[in-house]
């Protein structure tokens, strides 16, 4: 598998260099991707938990906001 490409654009000379990520850049990229996926999953779980709680209480999100304000 090839690594993602890094594009470097020098705006002063308008030179564009495309190169493959180094091993350390690729490791950082993979770590960032894993973190983003974990954050998305945590957010989705939080939303599901909130929806389940509102369902159990039998109220809407708007009604819950009114109770908490």
C-alpha cells in the first residue's frame, strides 16, 4: 500500500512538489485518523444515550432544555 501524498506549494516561485509521506508523517496521520474516528464514535454514543434517556422520560429535547434552564 502506498502512503498518502504531501503537496508542498511555494507561492513565491509557484513550485509544487508532491511526495509520499515519510514514515513518521504517516504514523502521525494514522494516529490522527484513529483519534477522529474515536471522537465520532463517542459523539454518536452520547447522542444515542441522550435520545434513549429522553425516550425513557417521555419528553422532547426542547422540554428537557426548559427543565434545565
